C-alpha cells in the first residue's frame, strides 16, 4: 500500500475513534483509556516513517486487539476472552 493511501486509512481510523469518544458520554474510564491508547498508537503509526510492512501490520494487529477489547463486553479486565 502506498504511503499516501496508508495515511488516508489511518486518518479515517483516527476520525472514527474521535467520533466514538465525542458521541458516547457513558463511556467508562477503562473504555476511555483503551480508546485513548488506540488513538495514540494510530497517531504514532502515522508519524513514524521507515517502518517495515511487518512492523506496520503488527501495530495494526495491536490496534485491532485493543478495539476488540473495547467493543467486547465479554472480555476480562486483561482483555482476554473468557475460556469456553
């Protein structure tokens, strides 16, 4: 993916995360911390140049895991899904 397209995708994700925090007044402090971490990681990913595709993919995986933690109310406090 070109750097311009990558930045556009990251910008869209950052804007989407901002919409969540602006439109949800009932977020818990934990939820706000997770969302702030996601936003922070995306900002850093956008600013850092020279990362390999593998490093970028790993950071995206980390962001997705945080988002799963945010959207999944069935997660434990450590973000792990309960065992079946």
